[in-house]
C-alpha cells in the first residue's frame, strides 16, 4: 500500500514540478492532492489521512508554520518537511519546535529532497511498525488479564458491578457486549481418554496449554473476537464476542463449534464434546449461563458432539434432576472438606435412590456413573488421592457394575475426603500462606495464576477457589491491588520515572500500567505524583516552620 503525500505551496509550478520530478512510485508514495495554502491543506488533512506533508512556509490565508501548529494540536499523524526560500533562523527554530522533520531551502535541490523524503519515510515506517508491535503486545497483555477476570466472573468469584475498580470505566461497554458461550469438555470416562488419565501432571498441563493455543489460533484465523478460558483440567470455556444487534445464529455457531472440535482432534489427537448456551450471554449473566450449560452436559450422560443448553425439551426426568441437585450439593460439600455435611448429603442420596422403583433406578444409573466420574475429576483437582489410589478407583469405574457398586465408590471417595479434611484444611492454610509470600516477593514480574498454583502444588481451579475463600478476593484482584499500592508509594516518595515504576511493579508496558492505575485510583500516575508530592512538601514546610524557635 502506497503512502499518501500532500503538497502545499501557493506557487502552482512548484507543486507541478514536485509531482513530476520526485520518483514517488519508487519511494512507495503517491500524491493524490495538492493545496494552495494552509487552510486548504488543513481541510484535506481533516477529511483524509496523509503520511507526509511537503509545505511552503510563506503562503496567504494560513502560512505553513500555523498549519503545522494546528496539525500538532489536533494530533494528526503526519510527517512534515518544510520548503522555504528564506534562510531565517527564527523560521527554522519554530519549525523544529513543531516537530518538522526537515527544512529544505529553495530553489529545491530535487536529488537532495528525494533523499530527505526517503529517510523521513523510512523512519516513519519503522516507528509505526514498532508502535503496531507494541499495540499488539499491550493488546495481548490486556486480553490475558481480561481472560483472568472472565474466569473469576464465570466461576462467580467476583461481582460484576460499576463499583468494582477492576472494571471501572468499562461498565457501559461490558453491558453492551454479548457473548456466544461454548463449553468444551473431555469425556473422561471414554475409551480414548484412558491415556490422558495415565499422563503425569506435567504432561497434562502441556496438553491443556496446547489445546488453548490451538483454539486461539483457529479463532484468530477466522477473525472472531474471543477469549479462551481453561476452567479446569480438560474443560474450557470459549467466549466469542458479538457487537450490536446481530441475531443469534444457531447454524453459524454450530459451524464455529464443529470447526473448533475438528481442530483440536486434528492437532491434539483428542476428542472433545461441546455444550453451547442457547442465547447470547452478557458479562452480567456469564456465571449463570455457564452453570446451566455445565449442568445440562452433566445430566446428559450420552453426549452428542454438540448440543445447546438449556434444552428446549428437558432431557432429564424429575427423578434424574432431583438426583443431580443432590449430586451438585455433594460436589460443593466435598470441595469445602466439610466431613459432617458430606455424611448428611450421602445419606440423602442413598434415601433418594432407595425410594426409586426398579425402572427409575435403571434410568438414573448412567447419571450416577457420570456423577462418579465428575466427583473423581474434582478429587484429582484437589489432590485427595495418591496415584495408586486413583488408579485403583479408575480401574473399578472402567468395569460395568450396579448402583450398589457405584455407591460404594462414592462412599470410598467421600470417606477419603472426610478422613483428610482436617489435614487438608491445615495444608490449604499453609499453601495459601506460602502463595501469599511468593506473590508479595514477585510482584515486580509477570505472574500467572497457573505459576502460583504450581508453586504450591495445586491445580489452577482448586488454587483459585482456595485463594478466594482465604483472602476474600480473587488472585488477579489481590495481585493488582498490591501492585497499585506499591506504585502509589513509589510515586509519592521517589523521583523514579513512570516507566521505571511500572516495571518495578510488574508491568512491562507503561501505557497498560497507566490504564490499570487510573482504574484503581481515578487519576493518572503523573497527576497522582504531583498532588501527593506537593502535599508532602506542604506538610514538611508546616512542620519546619512549627519547629523554629520563637524569638
């Protein structure tokens, strides 16, 4: 694509000569327009972007220096080379003040001017390339931070309100956004998932990372604005952002989902299945939408590759739904490690199954078996079993057996949790204390929740749950708050540059640091520093004057 050049001179023969003599095409440029004075040129610049301006200084209506001044005041991104027959240093000095790239005297030496243009445009292209790279980097940082926040929203760990400082200033945009919500899951009871169960934690982490990358790359290729969030080991939530009044298109969304499933199967060699929320979800109801899809997938043991939830006609009977409500309570209670509550829920589940007639019990058996698989998955996330204990339970589940056998497995799992609940609680407290120390020592560098979880030997999802329970805020809320408080202290007490302070509190990009700081304090870092340091100087002056001996 050619760069655009605007020639401005009140002498038509000069603009004609410039158009003819300068090898614009060789320089990768074109001259679509000329202007006779600064006013005409300013109107053209306001209508259409230009990359380079060649401009005379002395012109009627508006001279070249006033034109350049207005260009800079209105932040028009355009390089300027001044042309003049006057060797007046005052003109040169003013041109330099306005950011003019070069100053060429008339009569114009065209060979010299060609070299100046080539140098100026090379510099501009390099600057824009670096800016684009920086913008992409900042955009990716913002996307990753956004995905962390979205994870907390989906898991219902954080409130989505205008009062929440992490979304301050963005609440209107968030309310207008609508999302296609797709949950991708691995059927851990399937034959092709047995290898996955044998992998080490390190191998599974690499595999989870690979799936995330494959999904992001495919969505990028199709120009879909998206977020890919790993919910837990073998489960992802894909959000595809939609703007405006676009209607929910089941066919297009099914096509996107099928494309994602095929991509994962082709590149990572594992088959997933998908549950899709049957309408757009706003940020405000993401947690509810995710829960409905997840529940729909859980109470449908015979999975279709792609299904929409909640189903228009309920796929579960009343008994199955009642059972699953008890089962959900069981999982929540087990994750809390509440031994006495576990016994109560288990007794309620037993009574419910005993009250079913033989046909109903037969129908609920697949749901019960699927629940056991999910319970095992949660226990794996929590690290309840040794590898040997886990292998033994998986082997039992791989065999076909009756409801009594399934209940035996459930009781074995819950007993293991109950036996370890006190030890687990103490271990969790130690893990969170260790995590906090690690975070506080490493605020100066980029850290992920995955890194912190690995440091204390927990899965990411279980770490996130424990962190919220322990500290009353999510991982990203805690880390960002600590970084901002440290930045406030450095701004008030030191003369370090904003960029240096940003790096010291873990932000490689000053602009992104400034954006987060403004969300947290309502002020940009420069204004914050000026006010706080002026206040400290005033206090010091009062204290000094108050300590002077009275005559």
